[in-house]
C-alpha cells in the first residue's frame, strides 16, 4: 500500500504483473469472481467490527481499479512510458485521494 497515492505506480506494477498472469491462464472472466472472494477473506480476517461497509466498498473499488489495469495490459511487457493514467472518476470513499483515477 506504499503507492496508494500514486496510481501511476500501481498501474505500472499491474502492467508489469499482467504478462505473468496471462501466461498462467488468468483471463478477464476470472477477475470478477476473484475480487469478491478476496474481499470476503479480508472481512473474515478483520472480524465483525474490524471491516466496515466503507472498507468493503473501498476494496471493491480498488479491485475494479486493479482489474481494469490488468485487463488493459498486453500479454507482453510495455515500456514505462505507456503506463500513465489520465482521467479522474471519484469513488465516494476515496474522494480526495489520488487512487480515485481510472485508466485512459
């Protein structure tokens, strides 16, 4: 989470990781299934009072951010200059955070 205020860094990391996922057979169809399962694990680890509705909403939004980045990444690595994000679409929980960016 060190880069939460740097969507460019997060996107660049996803572009870097995408080829490995493609090689292992991960497809866009897997991501909507995996996200809610992962969020449920976070909720279980956080306990009933440790994982709020706002946190669930924020993680769901962040998973969508990561998924879109992964889906838009090619199966082979790109040079760093192709990893920029340009449009803002605020999430109600993340308003004011740089992480409220969506891909171009």
